[in-house]
C-alpha cells in the first residue's frame, strides 16, 4: 500500500505516536527500574526452575485452550439456536473475573469440598497440581480463544460456502479448502496471546499448582520486588520474561499463514445440516465447564449482594468510570496501531504485544520511580489505573481488530483509493461500518478487563479512591468473606453488562 | 472524562492545600480501609491535634526503599520485625522517645525506633465442629496419622508465610528441613497471601489454615460464631507484632511525635482489638473486650530479633522450598 503513503500520513503519525507510547511505558519503565540497580548476578537454580515451569505451563495451557476452542467455536459458527448470543456473552465471563474470585469459584466446583467431588463422590481427585494450573488457565482462556476463532470462522464469506455447496463439497473438502486455511491464519495469533497471558499468571498458578513447584517467573519478580526489594533481580527476570514472550511472538507471527478471502456480499450463511449432534455436545460441554464456577459465585454472593455498604457502591462507580476511560483510550490507540500494521508493515504488531509481556509490577514500579519526584502518587492512582488498564487491553483489541481491518482493506481498499476516500471520510464511510462488530467486541472486552483488574496499584493506591476489585481484597483481609463474595458478584454482573452493551452495540446493524 | 477527573483532583489538591498542617502517614492497605482501624484513628487523632491526618496506603517497604530519604511520610505504621532490619538500614527513622517499659506485650521491648501498636501469634485455625481432636503440638501435627489438610501462605510473597517458616525454625532449629518435609505432606496448597488462604478455609476446603491466634475473635464478636479456634501448640507460638516509626525528614516532627504518643494512648489502643483483630500493645488486660480475654493463648512465646530474622530468612525459605519441591 505504498501508493497510499501520502494520503494517510496523519494515520502514520498517530500510529507511530502509539508505538512510541507503548515502548516508553513498557521498556521505559523497565529502564527506570534498571537505573536503580546496584549489582548483577547470575540466575539461581530456583529461578531456572521458575522459567522452565512458566514456559511449560503456558505452552500446554495455550495449546489445550486453542485445541478445545476449535470444535467449540466451529459449533457456535455452524449452529443457530435460541440463546446463542447470550451464551456467547456469558462464555466470555471467566476471562474477565478478578483472579481471587475465579480461584474461589473454581474451588467451589473442583476443590476437595467442591460440588464435583460431592456429586461424584471421588474424593481421590485433587485439583492441586500442574493439572490444576492448566485447568484454571483453560477456564480463563478457552472463552477468549473461542471468541477469537469464532471471528475467524465469520471471516469466511457465505458465498464461499455456497460455492462449496454447489460443487458438492464433502465435509472434508470444506475443511481442507475453507476452514483449514482460516485456522492456519488465525490459530498462531490466538495461541500467542494465550501463551502470553499464561506467562504472567502467578496467584492462580501457585494456589492451584499446590505450592512452590508451580512457581512462575512473575512470582519470582513479585518476590524480588516486594520481599527482597532487589531491583536487579526484578530487572533481570523481567528481561527474561520479555525475551521469552518475544521469542514466541516472533515465531507465531512468522508461522501465521497469510490466507485471504475475497470479501462477500454479506448474505446469510447457510446453516450446517451435518454433525448437528456433535456440535451441540461441544457447546454443552464448554457451557457447563465455564458456567458452573460462575453459578457457584452467583449462589454464594447473592445473599449479601444487596447488603453491600455504600462505599462499595461508590467504588463500583469509580471502577466503571476508570473502565470506560480506559476503553476509550485503548480503542483509539488500537485503531491507530492497527492502521499502521495494515497500511505499512506487519512488523509493528510486535509492539502491540509488549504490554502483556511486561510485568505489571515492573510497569507500576517504573512509573512510580519516574513520577515520584514530580507528582503525589496518591493523586496518580486513578489516572495511572486508566493508562495502565488501557495499554494492557491493547494486545487483545489488536488481535480482534487487525485481522478484520486487513480483510476489509484487502477487499475494499483499492475501491476506496480510487474514490479518493481518505482520512476521516474513509474511517466514517468504510472502516467504521464494517469494523463496528470487532470494535464493539474489543471495546467490550477492554471495558470488562479494566473493571476486573486490580491495576498495578500496589504503589499508587489511595485509600479514598478505591476500585471495586480493591474493595473485594479489603473485605477479604477484614475477614468479611460473605460481603467479599457479594462484591465479587456485583463486579461479575457489571463486567458482563459492560461487555454485553459494547458487544451488542457493535453488532447492531453491523455488517460482520 | 479526563477533564472531569482533573477538575476533581484539582479540587482535592486545593482543599488539602488550604487546610491545617498535615500529618502524612504511610500505612498498609488493610489498615486504612473502611474495615480497618485507620479511619477511626484518623477521626480521634484529628480531634486532639488540630491537624489533618493523611493516609497514603499501599506496599510500605518497596515504597520506602524507592523513596529513601526523600520520603514524604511523617509516620510509617504497619511494619513488622521480620522486615525492620532493612527498614532501619535506610536511615530515615527518628527515635520515638516513648516509654516502652510497661507495654502489654509478651516480650521485652527496648527498640528506640520502632514502636509496637498491636500483637498476636501465628497459629493454625480450625473448625472445632469438624476437627474434634486438634493436634496439641507442632510435633503432633507433623507426625499425626490423621489426614489433616492445611492451607498456608508462601513465605516468598506473604508476611504471615514468612512468620510460619521462622516459627518452624525457632522450634526445630537445625532439624527444620526435616520438619518442612513432614509439613509438606499435610499442606493442601500454598497461596500468595493470607486472604486467598483464609477464603479457601472458610469455604471448607481445608481442615486448618495458617493465621493468627486472634482470628477466632472476629468470628465470635462479629459473627457470633464460636466454631473457629486456634490450635495451641505446646512448643510455643511465633510472636507477631506490628510497628510504627517516625521519619527524620518529617516537616511536622512535633505532630509526628504527638502521633507516636497517641499510639500508646488508651483511645488508640481500645480501637485495636475490634479494628485490627489483634491485641493492643499498651492496654491493661481488664480493658480488653471479654472475648479477647477468653481467647486461648500459648504458654510460650517464640521470637526472633530482627537481626536473627534477617540472618535466617533466606536460609529457611530455601529449606522450605527444597522440602516443598520434593
């Protein structure tokens, strides 16, 4: 698209601005931490074990999530039934739960006194161990993988299916000619993003892994930071984490198979007739696995939901505001970055993944070191929560928006160029109408994620400006477990609602 | 949105700027939260000091280490003896000049810098309706044939987890690694912090949880639930105290000193039992709530000075890791 270079220069500048911002925030904060280092030393054996375990569990969790998501998303794509959209929305919920709530939800189902062992009576089964870590990570990430793959299936236009039908394609033919190329294109990116999420997990890994055997690099960073306050360890470990993520990122972008589908005329796609029963079995299994822990939180929390103190309500309001601001920021930044990737070079994609590879702790510490001299960190609590949440959402938004953006430009770009449709009008008349769906979905996800994130705020917290996840932790540290569950339920409901509003808003009159 | 926020913050700044002198207190998040003792302490102190008390909450040690001598804190509250070695080395604290000869804590206290405001011991909490014969000693717990499952906190990420490994060290000395190996077989899982552990325990996930001897008081007083008890071990329990200190860079040294003596006053001390769910450090026993007086207490108290705690912590964490990774 070199010919459109002159036409979209503002976009280029915007994109470069976003890239520089991401680099400053992620790498800059790391440098700020590195500047405080007093000495270096090699890795200890414990840290090596942590690196090995992190790599192993992330790889397996990502692989299983993606493998399971393929039949589930295919089933959702092929079948239409009452409640399909609601189910798809609900399935997104595990991904946006705050960690501590998700752990308790999983334990209520799979724990030693959970409903599973009570129903089936097999007390020999224990969730704690490597399989527990993987189970939890699949619980978190299967929904995301399913949604992202579903988007992939939707990118195959209905004309191609009709063409296949008229050529009497067998299911195998359909798979080889239409579905496999799509999977080759989409799966590496989905795998990458889940791998990255799993690398930075640590409370889940530790708790469900049953102890220090399940130590991840992020835990080692936390320990070095909070307990030893050894910034050189923090820096070394963060660099290792970045390298590990970078390696996988480069691999997955390199492997991704560039498949392109001609744009269709947005006709209704034919409903599949074969394999209906199998499809519904996949949908049912995924739904039970994902919804059961949520249902337990609902049951556990509904008793105290309406007895929550006023301050919790205020913190919920604050969380919503933070979340909306972060969503706006994330969406704008993602669109600029996505244009950079689509119009200029795929290589820019790597910058979009920087935020998840960076440790939130390092981010927070770096920002603190940078800002401490200028501003009272207590006043920075909410603004920094907004900025950090926004950049943490970019990898996900980018994953959702870029492929659709690319398809759209491949299909309609030349037509738009010939009409001299550039700048704002190109966005208004071409990009927005056709990208509404993905933008809505990514905004919904960002909103929900920003609601649930504790937000790095260990250093920036301000007792009077707490967010809802912080209140949940505070209730728990004050022994008030019932109210904590009530607040968790409130958070769950709010997150899902925000997600649903954006997602639905995007799909309304949307073309894709 | 951003404009709204900046207006809001500007208002906050203005309102702070025109007011009386401000005492800045760094405190842990749980302390300043609405359910912690912080808000009431602020209210009572402001009645007598003609000043504003401003809490800054969050992780104390990382913050103090970053800020060093440039810290804005006048007073820091909520440190404990397992980390004070490092805090003292920062050289940012000033002697508190309070009389500590008659504190109501079970050990002698003559630290000139750090002043205890509450105390408790680490202990395992169990449900007395389910566990009828709790172990009477640490030994009995480690060697018991019963299938007792415990949830503990990670000493690498949690202060109570660190207290546990030091507790084991203070009982078993050179045989601590063997003790950890036995303990590992009883441990259901290890969590990052106290909240996750305690949450899982109250869900009925495990028989015992690592917490404090004063934890049952919460259930008795706030929930009228007498089913939670602390298992009292004959070897003794590890002493746990939280401390306050004033900084030498304080711009309000007089106020800071006033706050230090306020900490030892009856007003402050009476707020601790039901505010922080622990024993106050300077309150006559008969002024405690009845439920606290009746709590079963260990005969013997184990304690490492900060030098010893510093000396042992890395060794003992490594022993713990080795045993738990087997």
